[in-house]
C-alpha cells in the first residue's frame, strides 16, 4: 500500500474508535481531538 493509503486507513480507524468512545464520553473526546 502507498504510505498515503495507510495513513488514510489509520485515520479512519482512529475516527471509528473515537466515534465509539464518543458514545460513552463525548465531553472528554471533544477536548482530546480539538
């Protein structure tokens, strides 16, 4: 895979995890990702 594709996949994975965590702790997530 090109490095760019790997980075995109990694970002998507992080966002998916973040969305799951956001369902449990939205306030903390907003502060962490701003």
